[in-house]
């Protein structure tokens, strides 16, 4: 059996170039969430904030903003290169958001996430189970 090394190298180069091009088209979406951190007073309490989520793309897309934790579609844009959404955050845990292409099965394995962000929740004081008692001295 004979092996043509030039043909094999050309095939490998073509496959790697097509993979890079596919990755570039899927990752041309940038998402920014401001603020991306929310601070509650004590651990376990809900944190409330208005988060401005904006995104841009190099090409027109049908894109949806999705809450990954609850698998909820928050908002969709049709044939847009940019978008903005005001998210009312009320949570005691971190929230994971993603941008996906608008298709019938929103969170299927064949619909990759274009961009993701995590809204972090932190607190000033750790929760305590012991009672605090007043003392004069």
C-alpha cells in the first residue's frame, strides 16, 4: 500500500482551516453584563440589581438570551448585529446567562452557546445560626 504524504498534508491543512473558520463564525458574538456582581448584606439573602446586558456581532443573527440555570428564554432579537436587555436580578445564587441562535430546540446540543456570562452574588457578612444577645457590659 502506497501513501501519498502531500495529499495527506493538504487534507489535514484543509480540515484544520475549516475548523478555525467555523470557530470564528461561532465566536464572533461578544456579550457584556454591567454590573456583573451583586452584593447582599448577609449570606443566603437575595441580591437585587438591574443588569444591563449588551451584545454585538459581526453578522446579522437571530439570537436569544437564555437563563441557563432555569432554561428560560429571556428575550430574542431577529436579524440584528447588536442588542441590549435590562435584566432585573433577584437571586441568592449566581446566575448563568448565554446567547444562543434562535432555533426550535433552544438548548439542544446542536445549538452551541455563542457567548456566556455569570452574574456573581456575594455578601458582606456570613450568615450565623446563633442568636445575638444584647449586653450592657
